C-alpha cells in the first residue's frame, strides 16, 4: 500500500506539471472556450482522481482479487458442488457492479464540469472585484455561483442515491447466495445430487 501510494503521489505531481505545460503551449483561441479558473480547478480535480486511482485503489484491487481467487480455490477443493452452485451469482454481481460504475462515472463527470464552471465564475469575479463592486452586481454573480454549486449538490445526491440502491441490490445478491449455500449445505446428500 505504501509503495502504491508513494507512486501515485509522484505520478500525480508529474501529471500536474505536464498538464500545465500542455495548457501553456495552447494558442490564445483555446482560452476563449476555457474559463479563467477552470484550468486550475481541472488540474487539481483531475489529477486527484488519477492519484486516487493509481495509489490506494490498485493495492486494494490486488488484495481483493487475490482473496477472490484464493477463496474460490479453497471452495472448489472443499466442496466443489456447493461452490459451483454459489458461482451462479457471479454474473449478477458483475452486472450490478457495471451498472453502479456506469452511473457513478456519469455523475462524477457532471460534478467535475460544474465544479470547473463554478471555479471559473469565482476566478473571474475575484479578478474583477472592483468592477463587480462598482456596478453592484454581487448578488447576480453570487446567484450564478450558487446555481453551479446547487448543480454539484444535485449531482452528488443523484450519485448517492444510485450508489445506495446499487449497494442494496449488491448485498441482497450476496446474502441470497449465503441463503442458497446454507440451504444446499443442509440438504441430505441424495437430494443434493438430485438438485445439482
């Protein structure tokens, strides 16, 4: 875990530097479509996501996958019929995980877009604070910023609802597999052969 976390930190730093160099090499027309605060916000949020993905998540995936394969190896050596019956839930778990990941990625992208837009508004207002004060447009600009923050909150709530429902279905499948395994294990040997 330490090695992967350290590697993720170093790689995130390199990516931030390369990202900034790439942005500074762009033509002036590129910045017409990108807000003032969006570059800094994107550098921070995108590299943080990359750092999370390459640091602790890689170590956790390796740990979970090794536990998964070791568990199945033990299960098939101890009681292959029961392990085969329980293996029927794997497609259900895979489909549930794919659906959760699809919606989580969708809402994460939308959240990052709203955060970048709100960063642009904040940067532009702060850089032109005298103009905003002179024209008395603080409430209008504040409401624009609040709209973006409310959109972030809405996306986070939708993401949380999908994650909660997905985890509920996921654990329902797992506990149903436990019930199936317990009921199959309790059957007499002759009935067990008939079912399988």
